[in-house]
């Protein structure tokens, strides 16, 4: 992994895929609530899944678990969908057996207007991860990086360990609401940039602390920066400058950092490379996105590593074994010729992808990598 991330050619192409929460849960015989909230259950689940698929690394996508989370629970009950957790503060979390949880707050979230928001209204620290719409994972200030120690104790120096932070642009959209945030870029670009500066400063502090845990790389997740949401011009104005600040800071610590943007990004690959990131992830192929691996490899050779770009839905979920093996061989033939290549699904492995389909990728690496 380190050789590949350093743009070299290792003895074998490494393999490391990101797994969706739903896929993880369907492979592990664990309570969905405990997997989501408990640091030990989550950490050992990640370790077990790496061993199951013989991946060369582990992505720790959530951090800051509260080890005393059970003290805040009013009640828990099993449902047909999974588990329902009722909290003492009146909130409710529905933990599904095959998907991300759904958080139901006891208080309605106030609608924020970028015209009237002040610096004092913005969060003074990042105590949450904006996982998806209205789903925040709280970062316990007393235990922000405990999970890294747990994982490192079992796999350090054997496998690559990666952390994850979220783009300032994602925090911006989550803070104002997706529709409202996108409109704010048009209607009040200068105020939007002021807010992005604020979140960037907080994320730089978080990234620096994460670097001190001894991880090999940080994934900078930026799922809303693709062509389905903003133009290349808006990417250059509202995403690139802020992500570049974080990238430069992390690289000075000799920790790799790679950008993760889903969907169609062929029209902004050169902008993403301008961030100085060590690598790019996803590079969704058609029809999920519009990146052809051969073209991307030529553009990125000697500049950034590639982590991708197997289609988790159309190929792994619906394809035959023969189609999966042929696709993996083609990507290996392209990727290993340029150095700096890690075989991976473009985005997360979809929940209902069968275990044996994922194992085919490891078989392909053994045969042709």
C-alpha cells in the first residue's frame, strides 16, 4: 500500500475497498445499534472484515465513539428493520439491518439563512461528522481517536490504516441544508466563502490531530463536489481552495491524503489534482460516472495514486463471476502499468453485494496483479 501511495510499483497490486455500513452489517453477526455506537464492536468489525476479504488496508470511517453511550439510552427494542434506540433526551435512532441509521430528533432543527448567520453562530469546534442528510455522528471530545489505537494495536505494521474526514463543502451544505446551501453559492458567494473558511480552519485542526495517531493516510470525503451538483467553475471557487489547504497541511506531516468524490468527475480531474492530494478515489466508470480508467491513468501518472474504479452496483451486484473477473483483469492491466494503483471499488461496496463476489477481486489480484 505504501509503495502504491508513493506512486511506485509494488510486487503486487494492493486491494482495499470501502464497505458500506449496510454491507458490513450483513456480513457481521452483530447488533446494528452496537456496531454504530460502540467503539469496540465497530473496531473489531472492521478488523474482521479486512480479514474476511484479505484487504491490504482498513478505512476507519467513523471516529469519536462515546464508550459510555449506553448510559444515555432510555430503551432499546428489536424491530423487523433492526433496532430502535430511544435516548434519554427524547431523540430516537432507527438502526437498520442493511443501511445507515436514521436519526429522529425530538427538537426541530432551525432553518439557517446565510444572509443573517454570524461568525458567532458557527460551531466553535467539530463535534460531529455529517454522515448523510440529518444523520450526524457525534465525536466525543474525550475520546476523539480511541478507535485508531484499538485498530492499530491489532494490525499496525501489517496493514495500511486510513482515517477519514469530511470536506468543508460537505459541512457547509449540511449546515444550511443541501438546496439552501447550493443556492447560497449563487446568491451570496462571498458569505459562503466566509463560512467555508471557518469550517476549513476547524477541519485543519481535526486533520492535524488525526495525523498524530500514526495512520498511513486520510480520506477526504467530498461526495457533493461532482458534476451532478456543481460545475467545474464552482468546484474551482468553492471546493478546491479549501480542500487544498487541508491537503497541504496533511502532506507536510508525511501522511498521505486522497480525495473521494462520487459520480461524474471527468471534467474536474485536473482541478482535483491541483489540490496536491496524494491520490484520488472513486473515479466512477460509466454508467455510475464518466471516468475511463485508461484516460485517468495517463493524466495522473506520476502525480497521484488511483484507488478504484470497479463498479460496485452494475458489476458486483448484478454481474456474473466471469464479467467481474474480466473487468478486474482489465483494470489491473491498466493500473499496474502506470504505478501508483490500488484496486478498489469506485465507491462503497453496495449492501446486497454477495461476499463471494467481493472475494473474486482478491482472486483477480492474486492471478493478474
